[in-house]
């Protein structure tokens, strides 16, 4: 560790104690300098040490210092800096106050948030299973006519969206009249009536999408979370509740919908502490409201259990399908409450609960769908908990028909393997489907419809639908974008085109093999990921790592290389650096809130070094 930096901070702490107000400006300067010095793991740990000392002066003092640093950096407009830091300040203060510099927790913080430390090795944790794994295998297709199931995600409806307002604003989301110059009639960049790629969508786009899904007559639908809009510096409990009511009421036209909790589905966003933390931090109001909404959408009383910590298990009526919706935000790198010393192995005993639910399903001969927001193999998921979760998936692979996620706003998938050292078709054990978003910031709004075996509840195919929202005078038309079986199954040898054949984990592994052999197949996948929107170059190592990520449901094996948030290579001019920064935070829109704000501050600090 850069000891001289930490010693200097300690000297400041001693000399400035008792003069909090007078020392604020000095601390702002000190922390800003620490951001500039944070270019490696030692620098990040030193910065955390400085922030921990600032937190020692109290929550409001820490917030004042961070707001001052944010203003100096110009990372966001001053009102955004103040709003984000005030909203998430209590969680950051709690985490920093309990943090031990140099610990597994601190290293995980610097690895997962800013990429300046190597990710610590997964900590061993013994999961207890009620019985050994039986010799059961995946059931064969029934051959019966499939049913249709809708899947949509990340709606983020902005109830303050204003048609004709400015889409080229300085805030994290636009299409609002933040200033007089942003108002309709005053801007040269007016938002259309159906949405814009710089904005969260208007409510009428969700209604239009729901209408399109309903017209396809699904047996039921799944929604993998994120209701609340991205005005994260403004969102409070009242706005979140209003968003819940508007979004879930609109879903009533779809019939039965099974939903999952998203990281935006509280105020402040991302912050879902375990019950080991003080109850004052628990967003019980969000759990209660969502549980009530979900019971109304499913008509199943067991869903009410979601009011405990955002998870539930439900038997789909007149079937052998058990749907388990679990709270993945406990394992999310932007949930500051997760960085409590020591990091919990099983927050709220949810993994233990999941094992019990899966064991009941196995004993009853049921198939299971696991639905959640954050994909277990995603870089946003803690490695420890991804590995523990994957161990559970391996134990119950024959019972689990499929897993369904959202969060990334992109069209992806992930494969689980019984051996990650030998990832092959015959070791592929489980399939996770990641649906893109309705929100158009990462590409045209989208939803998908699966063809499902009505007996085994295996996925036989899916069709992705998109809509063009560029013409404000034309009602969006949702059209098929591609079909999994047609556009991927036809490429295999032998082709998999039988309408009754399951898209097995082995099927999807073989698709990745074709991607390796034929670059055009990977490039087609890469373009579909964002529905053809702002498709970045990805060849060579980039393509190899992305294919590896598809084979990485256990996140420690996803080949993701974190680009340091606190240091950037020399660029050819400031404008190029700014463009690269924006690219780093696109197309996924999960980069909202305190943690990415700190990373952006650090990026601005890096420009001072150049």
C-alpha cells in the first residue's frame, strides 16, 4: 500500500479533529488528490482509507466532502452530485465505517467496482444439501404443441417524460424540462412521442408493448425487474411507489405475470441490506408493495412471501412447474450494504431457502424456472455468491428447466457447466436466458416470446421482437427480429430445427463453438446484442472473451477483464477520452448511482494527471 498517502491522511485526521466545518475544504482537496493517486490496488486501498477517515467525522460531513469532490471533478451537474450522494450517503457511510482496509471486503470493493485490485479468490463455503444428487437426467421433449410465454425486462418508465423536450441534455436521462431551454418549443433536439435513445421511455410505450405481447396470446409472462426510472438523484419513496403502481397496473392486460426484484426497485436504488444490518436501512415498504402487486398479477397467495426479502416460490396453476423468483441484489456489486465486514456468505439465508425449494420440487417431480434480475455470471455479480449459486444449480440441474434474467439491457445468454476446466457440450448443464430491455438507451425497445414444452417446461425456441420508435407520428409496430432456432439452430451440424426439440445447454454450447469457428456468426450475435444499435468493434481477444463470458455462469470463469475505473491510458486528446468514457458506460444502464459516480470522479481525476 502507498503508506505515505495513508500516513498523510492520518495526520490530517488528527490535526483537523474538532474543526469539521473549517476542515471540509482541506478534506475535499485531500480526497481529490487521493483520487489522482489511485492508479493501482495500493492506491485504491489508500483512497478507501482516506474516505474511511472522513466517514469518521460523521455522515453529513462525509457527504459534504464527497459533494465537494464531485463538484471539483465536474463528473455530473452539481444537483446530480448532491442528489446521488445524499441518497446513498447513509449506506456508503455505514459501509466505510465498518470497513477494514486491506481486507477481503476492501479488495472486493476495489476489484468489483473500479478494477484496481485482482478479484480475491472465492472463499470456501459448505452448502448443505438434504440428499445426494440422484442419477436423474433432463426429461425428453413431450412432443405436444408448445405454449407461448412472454419475457420482458427493464421497463424504467419515466412518468415525467415530456414529448418535445430536449433529448440532448446534461443529465443522466433527458426528455424532461430541467431548464427553460429544455422545454418543448425551445429546444432544437425534441423528444418523440414514443421515446428516445437518450431517455427512459414514456408510459405509453409500455402500454403499446403490453398490447403487442397480449396480441400474441401467451399462456403467462415473466418480468425480470427494474421499474423505476433513472433520475436516481431525484427518486424518493413517493416516486418509486408511483412508478410501481403505474407499471404493474399496466401489466394487468397481460394476464398472469411472474416478476422479479430489480436493483432500481427501491429508493435509493441498489440498497437492499440483509437482516443483519439495522432495520432502519431495510426497504420494507418496497418489499410490501411489490409483494402485493405480484400477488395481484399471479393470483397465487404464496407470492406474498416476497414481503420478507423480495423472493418467493409459486406453483403455476394446473401444472408441474414451480417458479422461483429470488433477490439477486444481495449479490450486486453496487449494493453498498454488501460490503459490510465481514461479507456475508448467505445474506438472509436465501441460498439455504433456495436449496429447500429446489429439493421440494425435486421430491415432487416438478420442473423449476429460476427468475431473477442480475445474471449470476455477469461482472456485476459477486464471484463468491455466483459460485455458491452455481453449486446449487449443478446439484439440481435435472430439476431446473431454465433460468431467466434481465439487468444488462442487452440480448445475451449464459451456460453452466459441471466442469469449468472442461467446458464442452457434454458438461453443459443449465441455461440462462438474458432478455434485453424495453428501455431504448441500449437499442430499440424489445421483448421476447418463448415456445415452451407444456409438460417439461423446457425452452424449445424464442422469437425476439423489436419496435422502431423514431417516427413520432407513427404508432410503433412490434416485429420479429430473429428466432433462436432458425438463426442459430440452422447453423449446427446436424441442424436443430425440429419445432419440438429443446434448446438444451449442449445446444447453446455448440452455438458458441460455431461462433469460434465462423467469425460472421459471432458478429451476428454481437449485433443482435444491442438490436443493431451502436454496434462496437469486437474481434480477436474481445470476441474470445465474449464467447468465454457466454460460457461463464460461474462469474469467476467469465473471462471479464475489468477496465480500471481509476486509471486510463494516455489518450489522443480530451475529447477522445470523453468518448471512451461514455462508451465504457454503454449500453448497459445499470451504471447509475453512487458507485459509478465515484468511478467517474476518478476518471476526471485521471485527466488531471495527463
